[in-house]
C-alpha cells in the first residue's frame, strides 16, 4: 500500500501538470517564469516521491511536538490575522500575528520579539522604501 507521502507526491505532480497546462494561454515570455517554477516544483516532488518509495512504511509525522491545541490556535490566529489586516494595518497585525504564533509554539520571549520586530522592519524597508509598494494601513499603523 502506498504511504501518505507517496500519494501526496503524486497529487503534487498532477497539480503542477494542471498549472503547466494553464500557462499555455500565456505568451511565451509571460509563461517562462511560471513554467520554470513549476519545473523546479516537479523536480523536487519527484525527489520526494523517490525518497518515499525507498523508505517503506508509513510517513513520519512532520511536527512530532505540535499539539492539537497549538494547531487550532495557529489556524484561528491566521484567520484573525487576515481579518485584522484592514482594521489595524499590515505592520500591527503582522507583529501581533508573529508574536502570537510564536508564543503559541512556545518560543522564548526575547527571540519572539526580535523575530516579530525584525520581520516587520525587513518588510517595511523592502516594500515601502526599496520597491515603493504600499501596504494596508489601518487605525493604528
């Protein structure tokens, strides 16, 4: 019987094939990058499938220390994050999201704040200053 990893690998290859077909409506120049990314995805997925066939038995648990409560908290936090983006703004929502998720996953507090602030600063510099892309603003920031 095929393991879960093998099944998911073949589903991924099929999805890549569907997306490759969808790029046929694009011009040759516009389809170049999506096809390149799809080719890399298929190549990596094939390596994954070969590894899955070489190691018999059921697939290993991806996150062995992740509890069900943590998964539900991350899922609810992600939904709340999308909702809060327009209300409190990108940077405030992203900081709260990162801090909340890392707190849920039991990351130590100094690292939690450093990563949350560092990511927001990185995105601010990259998008606002270098690329000139405006991010959603809300009531707070």
